[in-house]
């Protein structure tokens, strides 16, 4: 996998993890969501379970609109089975839904949500996965 800004492209802190029902103990470590994705279907990932929530923060960078149709945010979903809802925030309190992925690794262009909460050139430091 290629990350244009190396590890600076990745979330830095787990702010909150609410484990949903059905998560095996070995998949309940939210720190697995940090760093370069490397998980397989058996190791190296965190599971949300049913209705679980994971909130991550970027501390040395942030998400912002790109001004074009390129992807601004990537989600790496290991099983390819579960749809993933995403929201972004500037403050970790007020959230803007940006997409539900189909259940696989997916890129999200947050520019498509300008006018629906996303503001051009705003700095979004928080991502919620649910």
C-alpha cells in the first residue's frame, strides 16, 4: 500500500471505542486501528461488532477538502462483509456524516458533502467509524 505522506497520513489517537456485541476478545483492541493497515482476516484489526463505534483523531495532520474528486479519506475493512458508516468532526463533538462504505476498503471524497455540512478548506481532525 502507498501512503503519500507516510505515517503522517494515518490517524494518531484512539479517542473512544465502544465495542458492540459479538466481538471476540482478540479483535477488541482499538489500537489496531492505528498505523499502517496490515491486518488479514485473522489478525491486525479491531472489530466494532454490532453497533460499535470507533473515534480516531489526527494530531499531526487533518482531513480537508481537496478541491477535486480525489479521495480524502480511506477506510480499510478486513472482512469485506460489513458496511461502514463514517463521520468527520473539527472538534470531536459535532459530527458530519460523510458516507457509508459498502463493506470493503474504500476511499471517500469529502468534497461531495460540501453544502451538506462539509466546509471547503475546513480542518477535520476527528473520524468516527460506526
